[in-house]
């Protein structure tokens, strides 16, 4: 069975809400296994065992959150040259921009030779470094993103 790996980190909870919505969407799409792990729990074996990826993290100080970067630092070299053309997408949770975190993810994925299968979703809350409830429309977009990448992997589109 094909597998989607969802890796995320949250500090104030909004990214967690978005990741969980994406995981639910991927599981509802059916047909593939969804391996959901926080960034500090994900490692090389999970990355190598997956057929595609959804990464979710916040933008901190204009770049990707450190715990997500730590995940990539731990898996990058052991996985380098072994993931070519596997599909990926992302969710970025940002106060007002998100472009720096998305740029970081794009650069890492390019280095790993992953293929962006579905455009990333950047949730701009207007709230910085504070817990809040993510609006339903943003959760719906995250759920749709999870379902889309899962269905595409299951169908062999990517």
C-alpha cells in the first residue's frame, strides 16, 4: 500500500490544527496509508518508506520553524539521492507573510529532488506568536490539500 508521510511542528497550536485537518482529509481520501508524525518524531526510515510527503510548519523570524529545519537536517544526507521525483506539498502557518518558510521548504525539496505535486497552502492569520483557533475555511483548505495529495499518490498521478 502506498504511504503519505505528514510531518509537522507547532508551537502555538495553529499549525497543529491545520496538520490534523490535512491528515483527516488524506485519510478520508482512502486508498493509502497516512503516517502522521511530529517533526521531532520523524526520521530517515519514515521518509524512505513514504511515497509522498506533506510538510507543515510555521514561519518564525522570516524562515521555516527550527524544529522542522531540525527534521530536515537529520534526514537530508541519509535520504539524498534516494527520493527523486516523489511528490510533496506543504502547509505554512504565518502571521502575515509565509514566503520565507515556503522558500526554505522549496529549497530543501529541490535539493532532495522531490517534485511539488500540489501548490502549498499558506495560512496568514495576522496573529503572531499566540494561540488561536484556525477558521473553518482554512481548515477546509488544509483538509482538501491532504485529500488531494493522498488521492494523487493513490492514483499514481505523481
